[in-house]
C-alpha cells in the first residue's frame, strides 16, 4: 500500500506542481490585493471633491450616457470619505447584428461627489504595468487567464488533486516500526546537509508544519472553483446547502427570467430597506446586475473583511421582489461553512494577521512544489545512473 501512496504522491505532485507554484506566488500577492492596488494606482482611488456623495444610480446613469456602447454590470460604492467609486462595464449588444459591440471590458473610477472620471483601465490586460498588474494577478490566480470557464475548471481539478495529496503526503511521513513518536519526530526537522537532503527536509518538514494551513486553503480552492459541481454536493451530505440564486435562476427556462425593468438606484434602495429590516448594520459596498439571469445582488460591507463572510441580498430585475439572501453567520451549518471559504482563502477571517499568513503561505506552497519536483528529478537521475551501471 505504501508503494501505491508513493506513486500517487509523486504523480499528483508532478501534475499539480506548476499550477500550485503559480497559484501560491500570485496568491501571496493577492493577500493584499486592495491595499497594493491602491498603493500602485493612487490616482484611481483618491477622490478630492468634498460634499455629499451622489447616489449609485446617478453615477451609473452618468457613465452609461457617456459610453453608450457599454453597460454597467458591477460597482463598488465607497463608504469612506475621499475614496473613488468603481464601476465595471461590458459591451452592449449591437441592435443591428445582435452581437456585442467591439468594446473592451472597462473599469472606471469616479469621484462619488463630483461624478468626474478619475481614471479607467481595461480589465485583465497583460501584464506588469502599474494599472494592469493587480487585475492580471487576479485573473492569473483564478483562471490562468484562459477564455471562458476553462481556467476555473482546470484550477478546480488541480485543487481536488491537491486536497487528496495533502492526506497522502501526511501518510507517507508516518514511520514504520517503533518507537513511533521518536521516529516521526525526525520528519519534522530540517537537518540540512547536501542539496538533496536539504530539499527533502524542507519538503517533508515544511509540509508537516504547515499542513493545518495548507488543507483549508486547498479545500477553499475547491469551493471557489467548483462550488456547484463538487463542494456543495459534498458538504450537503452532512448539512444542507441551498442552491445559490445563480444556480436557481440558471435552471429556469429563459422565458421565465423576465425582462429588466429595475434600475440600479431602485435596486440599491430596495437593498437598503430590506437590509434594515433584517438588521444588517454594514452599509452597501457592492452592487451588481446579472444580465444573463435578470437579478441584482447587493453586498453589505467592504472587501470581505467580515470574519464570517459578507452578507448578500438578491432582487428580481423585473419587479424587485427578494429572490434570496445570504446572511453572514446564518443558515445551516453547511451554508455557513461554505460562506467561510472566501475569508479563509484570503486570510481575512483573522484580519491583518491572516493576510500576512496567506502571503507567507503562498510562497511556501511554491517552495514545496518546486522542492518536490527537484526531489523527483534527482531520484530519476539516480535511477537512470543505476540502470547504466547495471548494463555496464
């Protein structure tokens, strides 16, 4: 059985090594995504005008009037003074052809008081300029910048293999024979020496010391890439998890989804009213519209800073009735566990300390992946040399 575990660990590790190294390094940067982006691009975020903020719907209408071939699908509405509003736009469909206009997905930054555009950038553009660096890191981390959902699905499969390999890796460190604890203690130490010995110690001991952090990150990766396909069905075996509004609306025939009649301002006001009724004290920080499924989503709070996840309300795009709610700390155990995955993955579940841990852990994931490949390569060279000697 141990030989089977060795083979599984070897080949799962080789298959996932490059992906995990890339995800680890990009994830290390993304632990401070918002902070780094504001540091790199202060002109996008610093809104100088003083006075009362314009309502979200006013900002949306203004921007869409200035860019008639684009439509707003998502916005971040600031709740701190002198901070810009973010509005993301995608191409409208050309009435003549029925196809989207040849415009790029664009993110605009508006002064919420004056309504003036402070800056703009094309989302996902390559690669390392100040304005493109953090969006590119985000796309590379989650989807490898592959088109459609291919990158998300691929990284989801990698995450499943990573979860399996986490358990196999621990089993391989367990000693054979006695004294158990005396022998296992050696696996937790980095003794050093020549290059191969040092890489082996770092790979084994590093994986053991970090195992209780690595496994939750691997599981949360499955949750974010394959929620409906894998994570929710698995969790539902122990505690029910209701389908999301996306999943429920996606199962409906197109003719039952209705036509858009609600605008952003109406959706914002409905979310405020319903939020007060439900006792949500955080202001609305995010608002988006699903063109495909005709509903609005309103997120309460900023940048996923709530340890239990952000609360969301969802409204029908035709008549504004409440389609669903995801309230932090409420719902079944399975639903609460699912909503914890994003705060866990970004480290924000324990604030700044968690972000620092994720930044360090991302580097260590890359180190563990690369040391694993080095160990395999050295063993491969040794096997080849042995064959040559035996042949001679």
